[in-house]
């Protein structure tokens, strides 16, 4: 049902001149899905309150609820065509009445951690791009067919929404941002093994894939303490989550930041479909925050992220970091190290050239990582892990608070060429997760003592002792990126020299 409905929605939007890309399709589907979901959520809460004999105050006034303006029903439960807006009446209401009302929630909300504030932010960041009221009516009718009241329905819908995000991410990648394969995310989560009660953070959250997968991992976890016993279909007892656990997951576990408007909206919607009613996602440029201002209360127990790479950040943003560099991913890595609590665990995707780049910033950052954290694991990912991207990546697993003594490497080799028809799957990572528990040696895994590395370069290159250096030819795009980075550094040095000479002349 959901799959066909999504197909019908895309077919309708394909005819719309205001929607030309997969990004547009996902954005327009998202705000409509959000309002449909909110209407169902409010009705469920109203029904619960009625059963308890309590009043319920709706978030949206009646005129702005989905069941009133988008899908008014007659006594037979079918769409009331006399009341349902269409054509210019529909687009006029959406553009001039509905969106301004929803934007206003940002000012009226009691705080940024409320669903009211999220409503205001979402509708301040996007617009209705469907110019034809008749097309919009078609899309609304297809959205209204969707039912996601039960957990099973929500799970199916969220899975299809994830697939939509995947297509959007691979179609609209730029600035080193790629859709992170969910099997890789799940392996990263299994290794970091977050617990209920710990706070999980992604400062470059994109569509919130890491946070959604972490939610599913914890939602399906068991706790021997403060747990209740429930019975499965076989009648045998199993341990479930307590009411307090569920409330903790809902309000005090998942935190993220996202710079781009569309990604922010997608992240909010994605988390809502995974059961988080008011996601703790901030719409902000993480790199604009000065690391010197970070306090203990700001830190997290678990950090999971795939920060964008290859960007060239402005000099004023670089001032916020002790190691100044234009490389976006290197600034994010400094941010994550700072944001991690003592004893906290992190898993970060980064270009494999980080392990060997010889520029000053790369060397200084590797030194910082090794001295302030225990970099216990490096997962070397094959080319093609990120569909459509030739870049090779590694995943850094580290724990903050003690210096690195030994690094365990694992070279992931699925035994096939990776690509759209052969994407990464969970089975590909089973051995890695199993071997990582004991840091087992194998033809694909080995350990390196940090005491033996060159302290002038802090080179951490992936070099399999059984097979020589894994990467014998660097990716041309990586070489170009490094050249651009070195050119930028040289330009900064020259600018500084010019400034110094200028000051000297002025004094003379």
C-alpha cells in the first residue's frame, strides 16, 4: 500500500513544473506527511484523554488540521468533495493562510524542545512548490490513503521513507555529502553499543540516519534492571523496556545539528516516523560554535557521524578551532573530540587520506586524536561503499580519556565490486563486528603498536602486514583535494606575510 502510494505521489509531482528533482519530491512529500502524521497523533492523544475523562488541547486550531482542510470526510468516511479545497482555492489557502499560521508557532512556542517549535521551524524553512492546485489535490489524496497508526505501519512507512531519502541523497550529493549505507551505520552502532540513559549526538546529522538507527537499536534492546517482563507469542518471557526507558528514548537520548534547510526538515520527519515526537535537532551551522565555549554539560556519551568532506570553510569559522584548516571534515573531527565526554565512545566516517596526509593540520589532528583518545579501531571501507562516489573512507572508533596504545585495523573486503546493484549489506560486516570484540588477528585484520609509529608524521596508513599497503594508488580526487588544501594554506601564509609587511611599512 505504502509503496504504491509513494509511486503515485512521485508520478503526480513529476508533472509539476515547480518540482524538478528527487530533492523536491522528498521535500514536498515530507511536509504533507508531517501534517497527516500530526493529525493522527493529535487524534490518538485526544482519544486517550477522553478515555481517562480528561480534556485535550489540540496543538493546531481546527481550521488548520489535516482532517478539516486537506481531507474532510462525509458520513460515509469518504472524501467530502464539497468541502475539500482544490485548484486555486487550495494553493491560495496553503500559501497565504496555512504556511503563515504554521510558521508563527516558532514565536509562540514555550521553548525549542517542543513540538510547537519544531512545527514553526519546519514551515519557516520550506515552501509549497506545487503550483497547480489540482496536482496538489492529487498528492494530498494519495497521502491521505496512508495509515500509520500502528507500530507495524509506522515501521513500513519509515522504511520506504528511508529509501526515498537514499534516492534523494545519491541524486543531490554535493560538497562531499553522501547517503551513508544503513548496514555501515548499524555496524558502527553495534561496536559503540549505546545504552539507554546515554545521550547520542550527531553534529552533521543530515537526514538523521545515525539517530534513527540508534533509536531502533535501543528500542529493541533489553535491560535486566528496571525492566518489565512481557510475553512473546510463544508464551516464554522476554525482557522489555520500562515506561521510564521509553520516555528517556523519547526526550533525552537523541541530539543533532544540521545546517541545510531541506536536510533539517527531512531529519525531523524521519525521526518522527521512528517514534520521536519532538526531535532534539537544531537548525544551525555546527562549525560556527567556538570550541572554547564547550562546557561539561554540553558533552555526550556517544557520537556517531559522517561529516561532509572536501568543503573549504571560511577563515572566520576556522578561528573557532585550535587546529585551523579549510577541510570541513577535519573541523568536525575536532568538534566531535571536544563534544565527547570522558569515557565516551565515537564512530566517525572520514576520508582514508586523513590517515596519511602530510599537511600540518592533518598531522596535528592525528596527534591530538592519539593523545586525547584511544583510537582502538580503524575500519577500512572499500571503494563503492558510498554509491556513486569513488572516494575511499575509513571509520574511526575511539574512546575519550586515555591515549592510544594500539590500533586494530580491519580491511573490509566483500569479495565483489560495490555499486548500485551490489550495495553493502549487513552480512558484509558480520565478521568485522565479531572480530572487533576481541581485536582478533586474521588475513584481513591486524594491530599496530603506537609506540612504533613515526612521531614526526603520525602516519596511520592502512598497511596490511600480510598484503603490503592496501592502497597503492591514491584516488585522483583525493590528490586534487589535498593540492587544493595545500594551496589554501599557502595562500593564508602569504596573506599573513603581506599583512606583516604592510604593518612594517606603516610603522616605518
